C-alpha cells in the first residue's frame, strides 16, 4: 500500500523532495513489512531509521510527524496555495486534484503511530509525542471536503511558503530574499512617546493592508528617536493580516526591480524597509530607489509599500562645490531633492523635550518593573544620564532604565 502512496501526489509534489517526509515514507514501508512478519529480519534497521526520524523531528522542534506534515502542507507553494493566497477562485480541475492528494494524506494520517513506536521499543512515542497543529486532528476526524475547505481558507488567511512561516526578511549580496532569524520587534504599545508619529504610520499601514490607497513614507529625525523601532513594531500589529517586512541595505538597492518582480505576484503585503538612508552627492545608487518609488515606467504594485528612515530630509547631501560646477543649477538641485519628494508621507521625529523624555523614562520604568527610591530622584538621574550620553532620545531612555534593572 505504501510503496507508491506519496509518489501519486499531484498538486503537492514538492513534498516528495523533503528529506523527513521521504524518510517517513520509507519507514512506513518497513513498518508494514515488519507487521506482516514477526521474524522481520531488518528489525534493527527499522529501529535505526525510526530513531533517526524522531531525532530529526526534535532538531526541527516538532512534536509529531503529523504536525510536521501539516506544516509542510500549509507551507507548500503550488498552483492551489498561491492562487488562494491571492484570494483567487480555484477551478474544478484543480479542486479535484487537491482532493486526490488529500485522500492520500488521509491514509498517511491513519497509520497507527503508536504501533510504529512500539515496534521500535519507544515507550515515549517520540514520533507522535503530542499534536499541536489543528490540521493534524482535522485530517484524522474530518472528511476530504471538510479538509479541503479548511486548507482553502487557511491559505487565504496566512499565505504559503516562507512568507507564511516568517515575518521579516532581508536581501543578501546575491539578491536573494532570506529570512531574518530572531526577529523580535518591540510591541507598539511599549514604544513610549511620539504618539502623533505612531498614529500616522499605523493609520497608513492599516489602509495598506485593507487594499486602500496608502503612501510611501519617509521617517526623518534625530538618531535614537525610534524611527526604525516604530516601523518594525508594525509587524506584530498586522502580521496576522499577511504583512511582512523586507529590509534592504543601501548597497543592495540595485536589486529593487528584481525584488518588486518577485513580490508583486504574491498575495501578501510587503513593506520594503530601508533604514538610516542617505547618499553623498557623488553617489547615484539613489536612482534605483527613485525609479521604484512612483517614478518608473510601471506602476508601483498595490501590495508593496516603501518605508524609509533617514537623519536627513533630502536624503542626498548637497555639495556647494558640485553646485558651483553645475551649468544647470536648478536642474541639479531638483535631481538631488526630488527623491524625498516622491514620498507622499513624511513623518518628523525630533528630540523630545524634557517632559516628553521623562514620560518615556517613566513608561519604560513601569514596563521593566524598575524599583527606585523616588520619582524625583529617578528623573534627576535620567536627566543627568541624557546630558552625558547623547541627549534626550528614546534610545538613551532605554539605556538609562536598563542600568536600574
């Protein structure tokens, strides 16, 4: 029965390339041979392959082979999942093919995992320690049409592939999109102060994920005022709405067109984030960004938005010598300043005044449960710390409060 079970997949054939799933398929074959013959001569080989599989599940931090398979099904990029990610209707032919694959998966989920564990002498049943994925249980107790409906809805809600499982990405030097490990942004409610600035970026992002017209944003202001922290905090707020962050370094701006071509066909929302951006007057890599931000021959895709932070409003440093050497002075100035003008939303972050700075310190002190003798002494120490460490900024407030922990 198991010799050709997974090899008959139609839509989900990518799963055949997964080493753990292939290992499980092979183990199933040996299990049924072992079950049919009490004197199965390859019992030791079966046990070795069983524990090898369980060890790989431990490394992947997955509690059961069922959950592993469920994750792979929900993450798979195929003609069905990609169409549903975009909210498109699936035709009858594709639906029949998916139902065909579901019937094969159901047979896999029906295999008695406790029996497999017993044959290997595993009293802990590491192959099925516990199930956490709803889809694992759904496969066991629901009919194929009900499973189809669940997957159909799930792809539209959460997407598929790496963009389903991860929230932040970057571009490597080869122009490939890679996941950002240990992405742990600050929650928006834990960013104290700058309420007007936060409300603007939140409102703009809400419109974006609702499919309404939203603006590319330029966040400008002093270092340490929380510009990039605020952008990253949008992801835990809206990540469940298929919002993803893709950070691009200035040195990789020449990949912008390639990135857009990849992302524009996905049913996800992407903030292309460029942090701490500025250019010298003799640099021209800004032109890659300029052409992408409402200036190229093609329209910016509706599922892509640019958020850029900078310490300079005009992004490009103006050089007086360059100005004097230009024959067409006005054209040169327009060329250098028009990049910033392409951003429909400019949000200014200035250094907080003393009262605003104290508000940030007190908020952080409450968050971190700081113990202090008196509020007056805490604020006096905070003021002194700011004077000695780069001024009143959100960053210096965090650094100060952490000295009390």
